[in-house]
C-alpha cells in the first residue's frame, strides 16, 4: 500500500534510565545570539535588556504576602506561540544576510521550557505533555499545546496555589533592582520601592541562544531572571545570568530529599540549557516570610544529589530529538501540524502523529516568516 509520505503514526518507546547514560551525549555550551524584553504591557522589543534586572540581596524576614492580591498584575492569557523567538531569529538572520554571512538554520527551534520538559521525562513519569510541531525549511519548530483555559489557570486554581505563585514573583521583585548595585546611592529610593511596587508578570527578559546536542543543532529562547555580579562586563552578560526560585524551608529530611529529587532537577535542567551559571533560592516559611537566600552553582548541582543523573536526561533528550527528526525531516510544510504526546497513563510510550487538520490559527508560525522563507 502506498503510504502518504506525510502521514505519520509512530511510537517512541521509553527505555530504562540506564540505557540513556551509555550514550554519553554532549551539550554544546550555549552561545547567546540575541535577546528581548517584554514591557509592563507585554510589548516586545528585540535587542532590549530593559527587562533584565540585577540581583541585590533582599531584606531578611521580608513578607512575600505583601501586596497580594491587590498588587498582582497577571499577564492576559494569550497564545503567544513562538512569536518573539522567531522575531529574534528572523532579525538576526536578516542582519547576517546583509553582510553575506550564512544564516542560522537549526535542526530545532523552540522555547527552552519545551526542551526541559522533554529531558526530565524519565524522572517525571506522572507529568503528561503535548507538543505541536511544524517541520519547515529544514527546521523543526515545537510549541506547547496550550489552550487559553490552561493559560488562565497557570497561576494555580485555588487561592492558596495562586498565592504560592505570587511568592515566586514577589521574591523576584524584592531580590532585584534595575541598575547595577555599584550605582546604588545610600538609602536609594529603589530599595524601598521594590518592596512595595506591584508584581507585574508581563515584564520579562529572554535570552536567545544557539547550541547543539549530539548531532542536533538548536536555537532556543528562555526567560532569564537577573544578573548576579558586582563587576559586570558589558559585552558578556551571559556569564552573569542567574535564575531565581523560592522554596519552603526544610522542616523534615523528606522535604530536603524531595527538593533535591524534583526541584533541583528541574532548575538544573532549566539553567544548564541556557548556560545560566547561578541559581539563587529564597527559602521562606509556611506563612511566606523570607528566611534566607542560598546560592548554587549550576555545574555543581548534579554532584550534590544522588536521586538523578544528568546523563540520563541528555541521553534521553538526544534519543527523542533523533526520533522526531528522523520522522519529520522530509516534511517541509508550514501548514501541517504534528503532535508529540506523552500521556502518564501510558508511561512507556511517546506518540508522534499527524498531520492534523489545520484549523484556523493552528499554524503557529508567523505569516511574515513563512512568506519570507518561502520566497
Ligand atoms: O509553547 C509555548 N507557547 C510556551 C511559551 C511554553 C513555555 C514558555 N513560553 C514562553 C513565554 O512566551 C515566555 O516569554 O516562553 C517564555 C519563557 O519561556 P521559557 O524560559 O522557555 O519557560 P520555562 O523555562 O518553562 O520557565 C521560565 C519562566 C518561568 O519562571 P520559573 O521561575 O517558574 O521557571 O518563564 C515563565 C515563568 O515565570 N513562563 C512563562 N511566561 C509566559 N508564558 C510561560 C508562558 N507560557 N511559561 C513559563
Ligand atoms: Ca525564576
């Protein structure tokens, strides 16, 4: 029977963790190629670092509840797809073309969060995920299959969950300032203001970088919280990037174990993928009082834990990327969407299917980009 070349129904079988260690796959150190900021109204500007803050030690015993819920400005649930990332890639390539240099044509282009979900799958068998994929112009674009309902619920559903997510954002506000610490004046107003100003989740800074894993090249974009350094060198921000998180102070040894097993794995993967060297965690009480801040070096995290192995994550990621590429590299169609699904009810299988009928808006690549590349 003649198979429609583009019709795909394939299964990737998830092996035992040890299987992936053996692959010994290398992730090339990420190199930033561009960056962008979203302002208070979620307007994006490429090559703009206004959303990038500087870490500055917050006051001990700060109350992370302060301002909740009245001063919590949550970005509108909107499907943003890969828009800002592609805008960056498009601008970088346009500039390269102007000087007759070869453009970036990665095997994969997506948000860092997507790659992180893929790579931790062997350790999070209960977390289901679903991606939309387009293979176009020799690049595989992947996005999360989001819905507006799910986006609206992304701060949590119960009041308690929303408050927990507020704690994380509030910590980002009270632990950062907008100018280099060396420029702070005595009793600088900013140090007072940062404690009382609204928490606005529209504001974000994102880095865009190139890297590769095994034989797969990629361009990724991801949020970076702040810079952590006293002596900043203007041309090398990336070296000073830091990721901020909050966590509950440990009262029992199982809480520490669970933190190492789950949270440190996710934060390591997130920071490692972006080449972010520092992770800063604000430890808070049950009631949301900031007790202390602890700094981790990303490279040291894997040796601090024994509940997971980074080589399992990288080997697994390599296998699943190869699976996607093998099946989709011959497709070259911006209007065809493929689905990659992991369902925790079937914890040994990842399914690749498609194309699905392209309903309105389903093609998640911007039209200007498709037009330009198709010329
Ligand atoms: O497929 C898509 N449409 C996705 C888009 C999936 C994931 C993220 N995004 C977008 C957003 O536009 C955002 O600007 O990517 C950007 C950030 O991406 P990322 O860095 O790859 O996301 P991730 O690594 O999962 O999370 C980093 C931070 C989170 O902070 P913590 O401290 O919890 O790691 O990005 C934020 C969140 O604050 N974040 C988002 N912001 C806007 N939209 C989103 C989202 N969907 N998901 C996480
Ligand atoms: Ca963060």
